[in-house]
C-alpha cells in the first residue's frame, strides 16, 4: 500500500525528473502539461530562496572555475566591459550573475537577485539601511540572514558570498576602482541577495522559480557565446562539448547547463524530500 508520505516522496522524485527535463528541453510547457501531478503543498519562502541560492552557488562556481579559470589558462579573456564593441572578452563571474538577474527580470516573475557588498567596486552595489545592518551580522556569523524588508514589502534572504576562486581575488584586488586590495581566499566579499513578495509558495511555484533561474542563466551564457562568435581580432575558440582544459574550447550551452544540473540536482532533490 502506498502511504501518503510515500506518495509525496514519489511526487518529489517525479518533480525532479520534470525539472531536469524542462531545463534541458525546448518544451516550455512541460510543467503545465503535468500540472495535475504537482503537489499543492506549500513551503516557506525562506526554504525556497535557500534552494535557489544553492542552485546559484553551483552555477557560479562552475562558471568561475571551469569557464573563467580554465578559459584564462587556455588564453581566453574576461573583462568587466565585455559587451563593448572594442572589447573581445567574456563576462566576469559577478557580471554573469548580473546578466542572469536581468534575464529573470525580463520574465516578469517577481524574483529579485543581486550581489552587494560593503566594499563594492561599483558604488551602486553598496549595501545601505537594513541590508547593511544584516550584512554586518553575516560578517560576524558567516550565516545567511532572512528578514522582511518593510520599506520594499519584500521577503529577503542574504547569503554570504565567499571568495572561492583565484579569479575573483585577482580581479577585485587589482581593479582600479576597488576600495579594498587585500582580499584572500575564503573572505566574505559580499552577499547574494534574493527577494520575493510572498511568505509561502506552492511546490509548483518553487519549480517555476527554479526553471526561471536555470533558463535565465542559460540565456546569459548564450549571450556570452554570441560575443565570442563575434570576435574579429581575437582567435575564436571552438564552441563544443569540451572544456578549456582540453584545448582552446568553450563548452556550449547544453554542456554547461548539463554540468550545472549534474552538480545541483542531487542536492535539490534532497532539499525537496526534506520538506515532506
């Protein structure tokens, strides 16, 4: 006999299949088609944003280490002005996140994502008010902060952004506008901040947010590849299913996103099962 708990676990496992399929398929209606199989249980926005933060961490780490780090060793360049006509380079990790954030905004889904700091290179990214107050606490505890932003009417989650890769350190320490030049691996450089207008969401809404995030990251990566294909004076790396440690290559969108899914989906499934 299938108990209610076992049914929910089976549903969660099935949802994971849907996520992986939807994020690696051109069928954008997969969730709508399977609507009747999605659990109506709700979870707190704190739990939902924590799951999204994990997704984002895996994506950024993969991009930072395996695209930027390996790419630089292969001869590729990454620059803050990567989209200017006279600059032939890819986006730095922080700009990849910014691009993903912009793509999310285009969807109309009210999910906010941005990266801030108390020592930002761009002054507009400096935390102020309650966010600065919460970030100073993060510096002390190294733990996330969750709160309701009364001024903006948004539930907010701030996650410490650690210096996890050498490219982040060298870029920030050497930048002409940096207010801090002694960053080291493991330092908290800032906080990734997520916002959403609801206190609780359904499982279906969570899956929509995950799908929105993954598709937005994929579109940002596609923009990067389009920039590479437009190189005029720089030798164009081959865009293929190989990574830069194998030669002068850049992984294509499918290869990159499959790697993201492989890294994040097991933990995502674990998180979903933990909620039931």
